[in-house]
């Protein structure tokens, strides 16, 4: 436990003060709820309802299409209004199931029925997680039942709860740990039952003292679980960085945490596991922060998945002033959006509304690369962005791959630190997409 950070990283302004002390509250949606069929890594789910069908809260409305896929669950009761293409958080039109919300949230029979997880087998626990449609809720969207099915489960010796929440502005995980620590502790205990050779570590950045204290209280007397304060640094919450900070083990780019004996889950995902396994509650809600200097009343919420972004912003009083940029997520890894009439999917955890546009400002100040090497010093996975940039700009994809450019996690650290204001992360995202498209084209020949 002597490790508490990782190589590289940056220290952007946290801006957590806007919402960190805003107690998490339930938001009850009033309008239609919209459920994209692809809210996870893997194949989109397949609808099992049709227009005008009645639905209940907790009902499966689209089934996973294969092992690496995930069920979609209705978070309200009402009827199917449409199955059609809608604008999604990814900025593209995609097939969605639209539910006309009746405002009653009538649950399916059996939801909320308590279960003693210690009476369940490993297969039964994983089946409950899979049926609940749980995916990684920290941003990746990887189906959780797949993560909980490693090749050699007896070799798992760490369950790591990711409470780092290193992205600036976002505070919903902090509030969840402070106000619902028993849910998170319960999720860890379920996984420790699943992996009896493991111990649990709750990893939290040291700028969250209240969360650290709350989680320590929740696990008091449990010798298999500990809390590890981490150095506050971005991107501390990345899986590779977190595994190294907690265990000292180094992940290769081709590794999964399970290859190093670790299962890593975000604290919100652990909450979903606890509620699914112990109370038969499928994934219907998650934590979400609405923040930024442009928001009148920033806050933290438990929201129904499928809630309209614009409706949630209205619950915060709307804009204090017109934002220059609106992001789903935070300023380092978030996605800029131009339309608030989109649904909140499983893997998004914040709406950040900025009065200034740092990308626009950087474009005005951009110069040629000065070869200072700062980008390489802060890269958390040891890449050399300066050389990657040169290869990417020449579209020399073979050289880019030799430089391991496709391993880039798009954390934004290189762009943040660059004194020449080069748009490195944006360039690397485009290059990776072009390489993957080229590979698909060659595979189809």
C-alpha cells in the first residue's frame, strides 16, 4: 500500500467547490424518457417491446445481443411512444425506445425484494448483474457481467473501488460516498463473496476528506476492506493508473486489470451491483452532477436513466449566463454538445456548462511545437505525444502505431500542459478513428 499515485499526470483547477457540498437529491422526471439501444461497449441491445406496449419501471425493454452487450431497462412506467432514431449524447442519430412517462413509476413485481447475497453462487450473482443491465458507470460503459467473469477467478486478489473522481468539476461520486457509503460497501462485499481470495480497497483522492471518513465508517470492523487515500492528480481514476497506485503492478497496453489480479469498478457501479444483487433492483438510476459557472444552481442528483438533459438543467434554475461551451462530462474528457434535447445514458455522469471556451482560447494562442517535452513527462502511460503528433499530421499511420499511439486514453493531459496550445488530444482521437476504420476496411476484404 506504499503506492498512492502514478507516473505523470497534471493538476488542472478542480472547480469542485461549485457543487461538492450540494447534497445528492432525487430528480423525478416529468417528460418522456428516451433509451438509446447502445449505451455500452459491444453490440446494441435488441428491442423486445413495440409501439403502444405498456411498460413498468424495471422492465427489460431491450435485450443484450450477445455476451458483450447489455440489457436496457425502463426507469419509468407508461407506454412505448416510439422506437425511432433520436439525437443521442454521442452527437449522432441512433435508434432509441421512447417511453411516455405516466409519472407513477409503478415497479415490476419483485423489485425491491431483499436477498441475502451470501446464499447465492457465483453464477447466480453474475446472472443478477447481467439481467440488471449494469455497465461501467464511470464513463467506459463496459458490461459489468463480462468484467466479473475472468478466466481465472481464483487469481483475483484485489477488488478496487474507484472513488478517485479526478475529473474537474464533477462531484456526484463524492456525494454518493458521503451520503450512501453503505451501498458502496455492500457492493464491495458482494464482489468479495464472488472472489473469496481477494481483499477490497476503496481508492479516493485526498481532496475528499468527508468521503474518506464516511467510507472508513461504513467498513469499520471489516478486515477485508480498507480505504486508500490517493494523491490528487489527473487522471488518477484511469484503470491503469489506479491499479498501479493501489498495487504497484504495471499494466501493459494489452492487459486487462484481471490479468493483474484486479477487478476495478467505479463506486456508482458498485452501488448498482449492491442494489441489483441484494434488492433485485435493475439499473434504473445513477449519480449525475450539473455544474459550471454558467449554471444558476449547480447540484448533484440521482437521476432516472433516460432523463432529458434540458429538463435536468431546468431543475438547476437554468443558465446564470449564456455558456460558451456545454459538455457531457468534465472539461478534460467530456464531449461538447450543442443540443440539450438529448437523453442521459448510462455512462454519462455530468453536465458542465462553461462561461469560457478553453479550446477557442487555445486556438487563438497556438504556435508551432517548441519541443519542450512536457507532453511526454505528463503522459500517464508513457507515450511521446510530440512524435505521435508528427506522425499523425503526416498521416503516417504505421509510424503512429509503432509509437503505440493507439494506446492513448485521450485523457487530455498533453493538451492541457502544452505551452504551444497544440490540439494534441483531438488529433490523436481522429487518428485512432482513422486507423480503426482502415483496419475494418482491410478485414472486410
